[in-house]
C-alpha cells in the first residue's frame, strides 16, 4: 500500500493519554482484535526476540500489505503482552503505534483521514494532540508502508 502524495485530515480537538490498560492488546467482549503485521515488522520482531515468526504470528491474506496476524494465546491477548506490559514495545507494529487512531484514505475527498475509536478509555483525556502529533504518525506510516 503506497501512501499517495496527498495531505491528511485529523480530529482537531482529540486528546489522548495512554494509561497502559492493555485493552488495545487483546480481544474484548465486543471486539475481536486483529493485530496485523507487515513482513518487515515480523522479521524485525523475530530478529530481536530470537523467536521464529511462526511461534508468535500466523500468515494472513486479510488486509494487504499486512501479511501476518499476531497470535493471542492466553485469553485473547497479544503473544507479547506479559503482566499488562508490551515486551516488544520498541519493535511494536505500526498498528499498535497508531492505536487508538487509524488512517484511511477517503476517495471522495482524495485525502487521508485519521479516525479514532471510542473504546479506548483515555481518548478525550490528557494532552491535546496537535497537527504535529498526527504528522509524525502520518510520516511513520509513509516510512513503513512505502
């Protein structure tokens, strides 16, 4: 998925402060979480942890360019979530870095749009996010996705 050379729209009054609740790292009663990985992310995690990819992820063709989905072996929680802490935080996938936000392309407006989920308990709390915050996420997506 190559990001087109267009701008983006972001929620101007969004605020967020992670409380490390781990909700985003696993399934809930209302939602099955799909922690998708790019091939490069899976390879990097494998190299950093010494684990073969097949131990922590399964191949998927669900949503290109993502080729793997993280396994959730205990109570529907991410393979790398231990004591409510991410054990690969420095190598966490793009999808994790974005949460509770996501980026989609709006064909009608010919621009990217940042959306967010209200399932996150700290959306609307903490620091008000600026255009610069969303620009950093957008640039990260461009870097990872091409």
